[in-house]
């Protein structure tokens, strides 16, 4: 009987580093504002805060760097 092969999986740190190296396009401000309005209408506090922060980061690229 053959021994099962071991499949290497990236660690969490390696996966985060790989994601940080890849360029991701920033969504447009109108689409982020629409998501913010949608989250507010649904009373999704976490979604509204996330969208608000994304709007600020999209409008001012130097914020958070």
C-alpha cells in the first residue's frame, strides 16, 4: 500500500504576504457610496463602517500608508 502524498499548503503568513504583493484595483467611489447606502438601509453597522473607511481610502490614497 502506498503512502498518501502530503500536499503542502501555504501558511497564513505566506498567504498574507502573497496577497499584499498583488495589486488590487480600488473600487470607484460611486460604487463604494452605493454599498454604504445599501449597508445603512440594511442596518448593517459593520458593513457601513467598512464602506466608509474604503471611501476615505479611495478618495485619499495617502491615508493609511
